[in-house]
């Protein structure tokens, strides 16, 4: 199989390159907004970065480059999956990191496409594409991260609304978001996976309060989010009452693939350049590390294509996204480690993006599910190994000792 561009793809890549060259900010330029890898540099500037990302998404949409592979009825270009990958590859060479849109583009939108009613798709997909709706994922709780189905936030039906009470945590960009994707418990009399419902909730609803958590990097991307009698219209239920666990699987699989794809875009040519600058490109051990970094990045590229090919054939992203996520986490860790060895003491003096990548690599491994959980998914759903022993199987949620 030849993974090089076909003539049509090469022409598309050239068109994308020339549009990006004319419109996208260069990496490291004052207009760049690469917040993901530079939390230290961008600490306190989250709103400004969010504004730039919103403006960029609007620009992409206006010029026909946003959500390329979405169906045309939802404002996409109906482009092939390969064209969407090519555009992402080219865009990643610029000072543009769209992590603030991850929950909208890579979680809310695919979930809506799979589970939303026609009315919900009409209401949300086009504004998401145009960068008018930043979403936050409101899933994790103080007692429910890996064991997400154990969540305790309650949503109680009251006429045409649900009343939500509880607390979420680690909600990336919730303080900057317009909407949240919320998983809440609507039935405690059934086993824990069966009583959950998936909602879209407007972040400025009365009683809903995200409180930013200041991190050791100085940045504040995460929040604890409190719900105090928050009223959510029943029309904002996605995929049916008490069907939230199945709906959330679409979100989680897309999230793993997206986190994996984002983490896998480590700038290996920049690492080679660093080795040259430090005059260490002739060192056999350094050359070995550089070659390994290149091999990892190529393997990840092909794994990413596998995931997207499955998507283009109408199959949802499945457990294979867990493989990409584990490898991408290891890649970002090992590549940053090589950069630290090359930089030596300079690493401690510089606000270098490699340093922020090194301190931030744990986030990539944990966000979207820890490596241990991904290994459980692979063991159970790909290799067919026995499932983890579960004391809560078949037990109504209200009878569990939490
Ligand atoms: C960068 C980042 C962004 C995030 N963004 C969001 C967000 O926007 N919205 C949101 O809702 N959440 C978000 N999270 C939260 C994230 O989903 C959770 O941190 C993650 O699922 C782990 O849950 P936890 O922190 O409660 O750890 P725990 O579940 O308490 O896990 C602690 C340790 O125990 C291990 N462990 C737990 N269960 C098992 C098991 N069954 N088998 C083997 N090992 C196990 C874990 O692997 C881990 O090492 C984010 C986290 C990070 C780091």
C-alpha cells in the first residue's frame, strides 16, 4: 500500500498550503495561539487565546475550510477523510492549536451526528462549525473519573425540564464555554450504567457555576463546576433518557482519537533541528532517539489514518482509539525527554515549548482516560480477555456503597 498523496490529494495539499500560508499565524509569531503546549507562556491569557481560536474557526468556516469532511447539509464540504487529514497535517505546521474547540468539534458534534434528532442537528451543528459555540465536557466528578458510570450528579424530571444538582471537576475551558455536554443520573433504582442521561446545557444557566482551578504551570484551563438547581429543558436530552452511557461511548471514543491525534503531532523535525543547534546530531545515542521519535510519529500517523478510514466507511470510532491514545502519550513523553537531554541546564532557564510539553505530558496521558483504563478497553474489547471482576454488577445504584 502506498501512503503517499495521489495526484488529486497533492493538488488539494498545495491548495491548503497556499491558503494557510496567506492566512494562518506562523508558529512563535505574536499572533499565534498555541495554548496547548505553552500553558506557562499563556497563563492569564486564556480569554485572549480563546478569542483568537474563535476568530480562526470563523475564518476557516467563512473560507470553506472548517469541518471539511462533514456532510454538506451540515455546512461541511463533503470532502474525503484523507483531505480532512491533509488539512489537519498542514494546519499543525502553524501557530494554531484548536484545543478549546475539542469538546465541540470532536465530542459534541460526532455525538450529535450519531444520536441527535434532526432538529438538534439543525440547531447545533452549523454554529459549532462556525466557531460560535465553545463546548465543555462535564463528565468527571470528585468520585467518578475512571469509574465514570459511578457519577452522582442528579437530574430530576420536572415537567418539560430536568433539575440538576451536583459537582463536576477537571472540566477543561468550562469557564470560557457557551455550552456543556453533561452526563447526569436520572434513575438510581437501576444498575449504575443504566440510569444515566446525556444533556446539552447552556453554561450561563442560573445555578451553574464553573470555578477555574489554578495549576502549577500558572495556567487555569480546568474548572470545578457546581450545579445548584440548574434547569435544563427536556429537549436538550441527547439520545434518550437513561441511554446516556451508550451515547457517552461515542463521545469518549472520539475524544480518545482526538487526544491521540493532537498528542501525536509532536514536532519531530524541530527536535532534529534542536540536536543540530546543540551540535549533538552526530552522537550515536542521540541519533538513535531521533530515529525512534520519527518511527513513533509515523506509526501514529498510520494508526490515525486507520481510525479515520473506519470513520469514512461509516463505522464509528471504536476501541482502536485506545491504542492511538496510549502510544501518543508515550510519544509525547519520550520525545520531550530527548529534548530535555539535548537542552540540559538550558531547559530550566528557558520558557521553551519543549519544557511545557515535558511538564504537560501527564495531562495528555490522563485526559480522555488513563493508560490503565485504555489497556482495560483493549484487553476486554479487542483481545476478548475476561472482564474485570465487578462487585456492582446488576446492583441498583442506590444500593452501592460510594
Ligand atoms: C488534561 C486533562 C483534561 C481533562 N479534561 C476533562 C474535561 O474536560 N471534562 C471532564 O469531565 N474530565 C476531564 N478530565 C478528567 C479525566 O477524564 C480524569 O482525570 C480521568 O478519567 C481519570 O480520573 P480520575 O482523575 O478521577 O482518576 P482515578 O479514576 O481516581 O484514577 C486514579 C488511578 O487509578 C487507576 N485506575 C482507576 N481505575 C482503574 C481500573 N479499573 N484498572 C486499573 N487502574 C485503574 C487510574 O489509571 C489512575 O492511575 C481531564 C483530565 C486531564 C488530565
